C-alpha cells in the first residue's frame, strides 16, 4: 500500500490473489499493473494535490468512486495484457480476487470485494461459519453465459 492511497476515496488497504491459468504471465501482469491502474482510475496525486476531473461545463469533480474505478482498472489491465499476449502469442490467463478496505465518514469502514473467474473470497466468522463474499464467474452459469454471448463471445465446452 502506498502512502498516497489514503486520501483517494478513503482506500487504505488492497489485497489480491491472482491464479494463473495456462501459465503465470497473466497473473504476474495483473500483479504488476492492477493496483497502478486502480490508482490512475481513482485520480493520481500531482504536485501534492489530488487530481479532480474537469467536466465539460468547466467545473471539477472528485475522482470516481471505488466501485467504478475498480471495474475500470480490471478492464484496463485485461486490455493491456491482451495486447501483449497477442503480440507474443501468450496463451496465459488469470483469475483474480481483490479485497479493498475503504474508510468513510465518522470511523465507518467498507470492504469491497471484486473477483473474476472462479477465484473467490469468504469471511470466516469466529464461530467457524463462512460467508461468501464473491460469486464465481463460470460459463456454466446461465447468467454468465448470457453475459459472454451479449458481448459477442462464445462459450465452448472442450471436454470439461
């Protein structure tokens, strides 16, 4: 965690696990690029000041909220890796799960969990019970297959 993360929408902790599939290069790429892309999506600090977005009417707005910034960072990281993978014929992929702790007003805290693929997060309670914090993105789920096909993709079962 870098010291500059705290003022950015209260983000204080970032934990992630990347599970490479077909090789480790996609997981290594995500490890190296996801957090910087998240910081960029939140708005970097320039010259000691938090950068604000300049709107079309000339007014400024604070950086985007953590939820949208997280989606943006995942998509940017994926897009960047896919460009490298296509140029170098890298067949690797990766699943991911990230947990981010965000401090809010008057001592409140929020845990945001983001995942892709079948990486998952669970909260283990003191009594030993578990609470799922994420849902697997697997193509055998009808809603996930519909999402893939709506973006022009195809779900193929190759012996699985």
